């Protein structure tokens, strides 16, 4: 053991090479039909989303977005990723969504569309990441506790 030279961490870093300097390169990932696929989640809702170049048509569970998401606020959520990267009416979206309510489902579709856009056009990742569209919103409903009416609400207190 005394014969061996002592090796410092700097020597090891030089031998391995600096991996931190190399930029991460994202590549386009498409299926056989030329579509990008991603899964989006929000609350209890899970959306499976496919996008391909088109005229901006959005189909949710085999229905038009105007029929499935009747409230304009929910339809606005679906358009946000496209407006952020200035690709409005350039992609057709086909998705299936299940679980949760309409608000959670709209958020799940938005998350899925954002992820699918980054797979179709990797250079859009920075803008979508900056807008917060790629982050999974981890907020979920708090569980009900025993002895309580709801998660935190107590029953009316009575002294006598």
C-alpha cells in the first residue's frame, strides 16, 4: 500500500472528464404515425395526449373541446402552452382523460400537451419550463381526519 501514489479528487476529475460542461441535448421523439405522446396529471386526473401538426383541432375523449369543456376558462387552459410558444392553431391534439373533475382534467390535458410539445419540438422546452407548464402540480385534496367534519372543519362545540 505504501508503494502506491496518492490520488486526489482533482486527478480523478481530470481522468474522467468534466460532464458538467456538456449541455444536455433533447431529441425529438415520435411514434410510427408521426405523433408525439405524453401523459399529463393534475389532482386525480390523468390525460394521455397525442399531438401532430395540423389546424389546431382539439379532441378530448372523442368529443370536440367546446363540447367536453363547456366553460371558456377550461378551454383557455388548453390553449396556454400553444400561446406561450406562439404555436396556436399549428397542432392537432387528440387525448383521452379520466379521473377527477373537469378542472383537474383540463389541467391534466394542459400538462400533457406541454410535455408532448417538448417531445415534438425540443427547442421549446425552455419557454415552457419558464412558464411553469412542465411542472406537475402536486397539490391534491387533503384527507379527512377522524373526529372532524371534513379535513379541518370541526363539529359545532357545545359546552352543555
